């Protein structure tokens, strides 16, 4: 049995909206509106298909297909524009970060990418993953009224700087590093409280991500006998970044 002629109104409207969305889908900013049109055209196209269940469906199919293509182009161009903006922002970060590096040539002279090497406070450790680690200073502190400090020990407060010199975003957290006290290694996840019960250091190193050509500073706190040989060691689970920094 030959199918009946197609009910054309919804199909034609869907085609018109789909074509307009298709044209606008390449235009920045305006293609946000094109996405809305594409959705409307798709809905009308689907309705036209349902209305024409027992009829020919050429116009309904064309309207539906045009709308789907327009929406796909909008999503693709949005992703392309977003990546372009991120690349431009990354270049600006590079220019901003590179300016102070010219005044730190002496620190770079002490840096090394060699694994299993021992460094000192102020040296820059260049890890294989692109993350540079530098211990800026070390403090030894007695505990206060609200502190949970083991008997005979002091807080070992390590102030360090991380710089992502790689080409991809890198994760970090306080458990990337451990305190070595004469061979005994412990996590540096202690906190120090003042007399009001507040944290003494507001920049405690926690988990996060660092974009390429960006830097951040943070504080790690462990517990140890200050007269022992103390070192900060890497805690890379894949053994890709093995190094030691003398703390005293």
C-alpha cells in the first residue's frame, strides 16, 4: 500500500529552523543561540516524524538531520573556541611566570633532574614529571596548649614552593612527601594551633592541581627529634621521582 502524502508544515518549519541553526553554528557567541534553535528544530522534526507515522517523512527527516548536524557543529566549535582561550591563557601565564625567573639564576644553578640525589634547603629539585620542588626554609617549633605533639619531639615546619614546568596539569598533595628521621619515615600531616585554637599556618599544603607554567607555595608539618638527621623525601608510588632534601 502506497504511503499517503506527507503532512509538511512541521517538517518545513523544522527544516527552516535547522538551516538557520546550521548557518549560525559557525559564528562565535551567536552559536549559543544556534544551539537553542537546533534543539527546537530537532523537537519539531521528531514531532513531524511521529505525526507522519503512516505518511511519507522526507521533510521531517531533513529537518531532524539539519538540526542534529547544527547542534553537533555548535558543540564542536564551542570546544575549539574553549581550547583556543585556554591556550591563550596558558601563554599569558608563561609570560608572567618567566619574569621573576631571571632573578633566580643562582637557585636554578643548584637544580637537578637526577633521581636518587640528595639536596639542601634552597636547592631546586627538577622532577621527571615536570614539577620542580624547592624547600625555602625550615622551622622547629615547640607545641602549644592545643597541639598534639609526641613527647620529646618538636614540630618540623617545612615551607616549600612547587613550580609546574611541564606541558600538562599536575596533581599534588601533602602525601607526596614524607619526613625521614634517621631512616624512619612519617607523613607530614600535623597541624599547629595557636592559643585561640586556630591554625598557625594558613597555607598548609593540601591536595590540588597546578597548571603548566604556574607555581604555588605551601607548608608541611611533621614531628621529629630536632637533633636527629632529618630529611624531606619524595613519596612517588611509581618510583619516578626519588630524591632527598636535608632539613638540618
